[in-house]
């Protein structure tokens, strides 16, 4: 799990005809819209097929296990997309080959949090799916939760943990021996607070409130973790 979309597409192109791949992508794209709007429990196979412009028989031909398989596929697909974007932004701002100067550390951590928050607007259907996942966790198949964690959140946590380790190696922060916990605190104090208040971007916060929360979160983070 956790493969990039490019890897998935390369394998799919080897294993199926272009027409079949195109149809599966069209069905999955339509399903993403329906699941984002209705959630897992309320979305029906008929509604999924109608959104894709196909018959239910065609949907089952491509996804024999029906709604559960389609949801698992869509969630892994969108999670990989968002994961790739999140990791790219972490690596761009906290490039181990270009560590920030001490006086620029707060600025760069604010910029990173801001860029992660902005992804909610770039991937609204995915974050709507995540919102439904949390609201319907007792109705979502356990393998879907596992697929989501492996395709998205876990690789991102590892990338941010690695970045915090690089900041510590550069003498910019002190992780107190636990870079993973440091990364978790940074996330909780910045973009996760905004995710919760905005209901995963469904009700976006005013920009000045977003900036206030990010700046305050980074300042609190640095009071706990700035080296020296």
C-alpha cells in the first residue's frame, strides 16, 4: 500500500486494456463525488452507477465486491494523491539539504502549515470522505480504515517525523528523543486544529482566523521544541 498514483497507473496499464482502465477511472471518479456527498452508509450502488453513467451490472463487472470494493479503491486512490501532495510540500519547505536559518525557522513552519491547510481546498472530495470516515467509523469496513492509513496518513507521518529529525540534527529544535511525538504535536497545533474547526474544509474559516491559528500554533510549538 501507499504506492504513488504513477506506480498504480503503470501497473494498471500493464494489466488491463486502455478502455477498461478508462472506465474504471471514470467510475471511481464519480464514486468519489457520491461518497463525499453521501458518506459510505447512505451511498447506494444505484446512485454510484447513475453518477458514473453506467448500469449497476457494468459497475459490478469492474468492481465485483460492489460498494465496499469501490469505496476501498476510491479511498486508496485519493489518499495516495493527497499523500503525494503533502509529502512534496513537507520536503519542499523542510528540505534536508537546505535547512532554514534559525531566524527563519518560525516563518518556514508557518508556511508549511499554511500549505498543508490549503490542500483541503485542492482535494475537497477526499477530505469530505475523511470527514465521513470519522463520522461513520462503526459502519466502514475495517479494511478500508487500514487502506486509508497505509495509503495516506502513515507515510505522511513518517515524512514529517523525518523532517523533524533533520531539524534536530541541524540544531534548530530539540525533539527530546521522540521525533514522532514532535511531529504529532506540530500537526495538532497547526493544521489539525483548523481541520476540526472547518469540518475538513466544508466550512472554511476566514483567512485571518486561519493565519491566527497557524501562527499561534507554531509559536506554541517552538516554545516547547526550539533548541536552546
